[in-house]
């Protein structure tokens, strides 16, 4: 004989899982949506063992080279104004890399022959604030030196 409590418990569980699935589907759709007009576009290219940042607005490409002795990066950076929305388009020229800004929760794979895009808003912090950018996909011997900075202007 079927116990009414068992039927009710099963229906509540199914309703809960269906609700979470529906909410997750809507949330994932909105997370992957890119804004119609971001404030800045930056094309990021991962290459063994540096990041190249290209700014289409002024036709400039700069390569960031990390120096482990000083903990600093030379040659270029990802520059953005506080409160601005930045869309980055990430790809790679050689192997799979992973573009990661841990402090902002940004992580995007850089895959040869494919461009992945994400948009995010720069936090309101004082100009000159730097956020570490690092590769989090093992890409070879000098993987640990594949670092750059997001510099708030």
C-alpha cells in the first residue's frame, strides 16, 4: 500500500529539483550574455609565456612580461577605468592557457583557434590599484611567470 507521506515527500523533492533547474537555466543564460555597448574592448592573446593586450580603439598591442625577481610586469597591462564595463576577447597562439583575475572572479580559457569572450565591471577603487592576472592552466616550463596586471586608471 502507498503511504501518503512517501508520495508527498517525493513530489516535494521533484518540485524542488525542477525549481532549481529552471532558476539555474535562466541564471546561466544571463551570465553568458555580453552587454550591447561595453565601455572598452580588449583582445587578449595568450602565448608562451606572456599575455598580449590589444586595444582596437587605438590600434595598440602591448605584451606584458613578468619579472619574478621584482614581482612586476613590464611592457604592458590591461588598463581600465573604475566603474567601466570591459569586454575581453581571449584566444591563444600556441597551447591552452587560462586567463584568470582571481580578485575579481574572472576566469576564461584561451584556446588556439577559438575566441572566448566575457564582460565585467571594474570595481570602484583608487587609480593605480593593480589586480593580478595569471595563467591557471599548466602551459609549459615557464608557466609560473605568465603573469600580468589589470591596472585601474
